[in-house]
C-alpha cells in the first residue's frame, strides 16, 4: 500500500536499513527467489485468475516508497478502503452461474450486469526486526479487515427448452457484513544509497465471510500464495521518488465451487515529489493481468482471463505524535482497459503510527563559565 501501508519516513532510506552485500549478489538472490516462486506457481495444482472477476491481490496494495527500509519496532496501520465497480458480459454472467441462477449447459443467451460497492477497514500491525536478515531488513505484518459488500445483479436470459422458447429475468441485491480473510506478509528490504530493493511473500488464509451461493462476499473462498520483487529510487536531497513492485499470485482450488483461478501478475507503482520534509504529492497506478486461464468454469466462459489498469493522484503528510511519528495518506484510482473483471474507482485513506526516526541534530556545546583568577 505504498507509504501509507509501510509507515515510511522521509529520511528512512538514509537512517535505517541493511547495506547491500554487493549488487550482483543481491540481484541474484532476488531473481532466484522470484523465478523459483513463478516455477512453483505454474507447475502445481494451486494455480491452473479470477473466479467471478475477483482476485486475492487488491491492485494498488503497494505504492510509493514501497522498498525503502523502515524504523525497527512495532508500527500500526489503519486503512479505510472504498471501491465502486460494475461489470457486464462474462464477468457478470460468471457470477450468475456461480450462485445458481441458470444452467450454463442450456442453449441460453444471457445479458447481465453486476454492480458492487465495498467499504473495508484494515488494521495492520507490523514488526520490523532490528537484526540483519540476508544482509537486509526483515518485517512481518498481518492484514485484518472488517467491512461490508453491497452488490446487485440484473440479468435477462433467453433460450429454448426443446421447442419451447423462454425468458427469465432476475434482479438481486445483497448487503453482506463481516470479517475478511487473514493475510500474513513477510518482506526483506535492502538499501544502497538512493536505490532500495525488496522481496516479499504473502498469502490468503480463507477464514473470512464467504458462501458460494451469496451474491456479496467479504472473503475470497479459497487460499492463495503471492510473492514478488520491488524497487524504489529515493533521493532525500531532491525529494524525487519512484517505486514499482511486481508480483505473481497462485490460487488454490475453491472447494465450494470446484473452481481454480489462474496465475495473476500485478504491477503497482508510485511516483512522488516531497515538497518539504512533511508534504508529499504524486501519482499512483497499477497494471493487473491474468497470465493463465481458470479451470473449472463453465465451458461457455472458459478460457476466462481478467485484466484491469488504474491510475490516480496521491497526497501524503508526516507529523509528530508524541514520541512517535504519524503519517496520513490519501490516494485514489480510476480504472480502465478492463476485461472479464469489474472496473470503476477506489479510494484509500490511511493513517500510520510508527517509531520516529532518530534525530540527527548535533549535541549542544557545553556551557562555558568564567572562573576567577588564582591569587
């Protein structure tokens, strides 16, 4: 989630973090980890991407300063996330099939539209280890969320049963509230001056509110494994910053539906300028592309692949909170170029409370006093 998620500070890259043990070595380690994950994801049954056009990865999760080191110790991130999306065509028809509104084996023509509005509140505790790990800085986080999903579906199906024509229309609406799945995340970051590198691994523990017969769900309904690499260029002297994080998602089988989503790729990026030590402005964006088709979907829809892009502005502000440091960020995305996936817009409001960076001010000079001359 970029700076808002990782509790990053303006001078963090200069005051904290492990040193690279050699650029060639670290690049080798990062590439090995990434391609090993890709090989596992593409060669096992966990990922044969996205059932009903919904994915484990929320595009925009990472952003500016994603790879810069953090202050050791505990930090707490709270996020309000709102999304408003709509879909027609296969993405809407797939949802109608899943909830059992019509039999895809019949000779049927379907015109369907789905609209969803979701509001989620995230609480994300993170611990940053002080000791070095693989020459870098390790952190562990747990994403927890609670919220609601308000979805509606309107569809008309026309076809024949034998020689008899028929028309079926449905109009459904459901508002579901509950806990989302748990998402643990482990990351390692390396700093080399203005260049910062990151490797991460995360996954989905499907314990959130989910039912395959519900129109609106909070949980995903199946497990997932995700990993990737990140890079941040950050020059504290000029305030210039650019970040990009590339990842892959492998999905486990949904036992309720027999559906296995394919392998997903996602690229989150952010570019910003610090106008001062406290104020940050810039752009954020993402590109989401499903690499392999789903399995277990209706023959009328398979192969089923999804894609979407998004871009928007961001604003960040740093401020002291007692002996801690606070960070507020607002960013929003408008989506376009979608396929087999709902699109629309989303908004992120984030507050981070984290350890303050050490002060670099020099110690005050000693107080000099005049002594009386000796007699």
